[in-house]
């Protein structure tokens, strides 16, 4: 399938799609409900956190409804194509992961008869996205059978509206009473799902009416019982962009946080909601014996001056190809480039591409940001009843799709390098883009079904002592940064600089008000949370937004200071407070939308964290249903008095879902060996 054919197909009159999603949505009358489905848990989003929540609830014998905009489960590892597990060395060596995540690793190894069928060097496990969906689906069905639960699976389904009502009782009093979803089915066998890219179907997917492309079924999700003392059911937000956070209109943050004592590496004094981390349409390419024909995309000139190997130590095609190689039936000879060893590609090898100065698309202005802010949503009418359209800018999705396809052409035919100059990039035509519904990405166009999202809406937790503006995990809670560096003393005023050091003081509970800053000894571990319900570990890893619009503009540069907060992090915890939104009592947030700052989110976004947060959400929801206690009630008093919280944490730990790393204690400062 040629790139131009894909482009023309995306724009044919199979529905009046408008690329610039700038038209205001209009409030419409409630639709006719065609089916009502009962659930104990409604999990919105079939990515890793959604699957983890469903997995644990099924093992507990619950009825779970799970919706997903694509037709695959797994998110990062499948529909987003990032099927190279991001894991830190120490955590991986100890296999200190949630039980469901460990089971998935074991199932992948059993499926391929090896854990790393791609022989990649970025991870110990790289595999085909289409197989990840298959393996994870089998894992969910096994959990359903083992726990005698019921899984009601709704692929190609989006949530369009929520019924939020004020209930009697404490807390906010507000609960989600029902949700309306739209499931779309292709009308023509000649235009099946995954034929067109997301940008050309996303607005259609959120429209109640049938279109030239799709037939729609309107589904209402409701609690399976209405006799519970606390909540009749729980809704788990597990979408990739915090979609339900936006739709429910609970308080959240987006983009860069203001410079402060808890976010001292911020790139903005006032904050910037438009500068989120870049998103990526991944794709798979295969090494061939002979040179292939490659048609230059019509949009290539607009994008080619962006692409680069980025750093001299990475400026080698074979190194980049094998970095995330996801299939390698025959092992090549050992090669080395600038100290990095890898096995050479051989014909038949398949590589997945996910590269910062490649297929990353990094908008950063109000003209092209992907995830709409609350103000933008309001202006577009998406917060009106029936007005929700997914909260994403379709035009930016389209630019990201073009950008990714252009990067493939650059890899195989390009001779420019925006960062390293002339003479670095050579053509490598012996490769082909893998397209087709049976390809690794499962799409006719070859791109991932959904972009890999690094950052979306992040809730602001409820107020607690010390968190008068709402609970948030911040940079200083996890970072190993050297705050003695003159950058901080020069960029922070004296009061903020002292507050920074008070925040990282290893003695935490003691007063350091009068102690000289140079005498304060910082802790060498992350913040310890008494309400921790999960764990994670990864570096604070940035793919910064660009300064100008469009992101691919020739000569465009990254937002200054965005990488200042990047670097190593200590092993960290997932506090339950970070998963409880304001205003709604039966909504639990999992995945990348928990209450983190912009900088902390850059570490809290990888595969095992998503699973850990999802498992915690699922077990917390089950606990709430069985014990008649709501999540906010577990953390609304002094933690030492919360007996139910201790019971929940014991359930998590005993089930194989750790809530703390080994030897976690306020008295243990020796975390330097954790890499």
C-alpha cells in the first residue's frame, strides 16, 4: 500500500471529516440507548493499567466491563506499538514486579520460547505488538476462569457521557451513576477497522449517529447492584490521555508546572499547559535482502529538516535498527559502535521505531497541542452535555502520522541530519515498511493503532495536611538530582531555595528552620508514603515539546530547560492519595493520570508502573465493594488510625502486588545502589 494511497483513502468522502478539529461541539439531545450493560467495575481504557485492574478484579470474581477505543488490549505493548519493556536494572534483577506483570513476562517467554525474540539491546524483552495483544488477552481469559469473574469486553468503544449525581452521605457526595458508550462497527467489509489512521476516525467514533464509515451501538453502563452501603460500583479511569478526567471535569493539571520548591527544575516560572511530552506513532520495518522501491511522501519536504540521529554516539543505522528490534529469527554477527554492542541485522529482522528526533511528534503551543486544556474544551463545547469528542486535536494527530511515515522514508532514503549536519546520514534502502491488517501493528497503513502517549491530564488529589492545594507527587519526591548545583541557587529565590532543602532533608519529621542550608543533608531515597499501594522505578526521561508551531518546522528547537529535570530517580511508591480525584467518590484513577507533577510524570509512565497502579486500582475497587468503604475513607484521617488501609495494603502485598521495595524505611537512607 503506497503512502499516497493511504493519504487519499483517509480523505475520501466516507464521512465529512474536518482535519482541523476546531469546530465547536454542540450540545445534543440524549440518544436512544440500544443496550444496557451491568458491571461491578467499569474500566475505561484497555491499556496496561486497565488490563491490570480488570485482571485483579476477575481473579476476585467480579463482573468487569472494559472499554477500549482500539480493538486490542495492552496499550503501550500492543496498540501503541512500544513492545520493548522499560525496566530498571535492579528491579528487573530482583523481579520485583506485580504478579500480573510477571505473569505476562512468563507468558511472552513461553510463547516465543525466549524472553527477547527481537534480540534488542534497549530491553531484556522486545516482541511483536500483535503477539502482545494475543498473549495478554489469553492472560485475561485465564484470570476470568480462575477467579470465576466475568469480563465484558467492548473494543472499538468510547465513553461519550457520564451521569454524575449527588448522593447522600459524606465525602463529596458525588458519584458516577452511569456511563454512555458508543461502539463503532465498519459498514463495509472493504473498509475494516484499522484501515484508516486514527486522525480520520476519532471524531466519527464520538458521534452518536451512524456515518458512511461506521454503524454505532449506544450502550449504557450501569451498576450491577444498587444495594451497596457506599458505592454500587467503581469506575476506573485508565485511558491514555486522562480522557475521563477531562470529561468528568475534575481538577487536573496539564503540561509544565510552575517553578517551585517542589518542582525546582521546571522550565517555566508560571507553568505551561501546552507543553506536554511528545507523542509517537510507532511503526515496524523489516530488513530485506535487496533494495526496495520507496515512494517519497508528498509531505516529506515539510518534515525532513526535523529528523536526526540526535547524538554522535547514536549515529549508526544498525544501532538504531537493533535498539528496539522486535523480531530476529537469525542472529547476526556481533557489532560495536561507540562502545555499544549489538548483533547485526539480518534479512527478516523487524524493528519497531520510537525515536526522539525521529517519529516523536512534539507540539508545544496553543495552536497545535494534542491534549486540549480545560479552557480549550470549554471553548469547543466539549464540556456541554453530549459535546465530548475525545479531548484531542485531530489535526495534530494527522501531523504526527505524517511525521512518522516521513521518518521511515528518512531512515531508508534520507541524507540529511538536523542536529549532526551533512555527511552523517546515508541511505539504507534494503528495508520495507510493514503494512496490512496482519502486520505487527495490525493496521493497513503500518502505524500503531494509537500513538504512544507519554503524558496527558494529571489529577490534583484531595487536600491533606501539607497539601493545601491538593495532593501531588513532585520532582523532589523521587529525583536524585544534585540540588547543590548552582542552577538551583541561581534560579530560585532564597526562600524557595531553603524550602527546597527542607523538602529533601533526610530527617523529614524534624525542624531544620534555623540550620544553614550547606549543613542540611538530603535524603538518598524517594518519599515514603504510608498509603502506598504500588511501586515503580524508572529514570525521569523527557521527550520535550518544541518551541514553535508546527513542531516539525525547520530549525525548531526544544523548549529551553525542559531537560533540566531529567535524570535518575530513586525507586518510588504509588500513594493511594494520588489515585483519588477531587469531587467524585467512586472514580479511581490509574496509569499516567494519577496525581503527579510534570517532572515526576516523566518517570511514572512506563510499563510496570502502569500495571502496578492498575492492579492497585482493581484491588482497591474490589475492597471497596466488599467492605463497604470508599477509597477516600482509607486516607481521610491520620494514617496510623486507618485500620482499613492496613488491611488493603496487606491484601495487595499478600497477593503479590508489592506496595514497597525491600528494606523501605525512613531509617534506611542507603538507596544509591538501586539502578
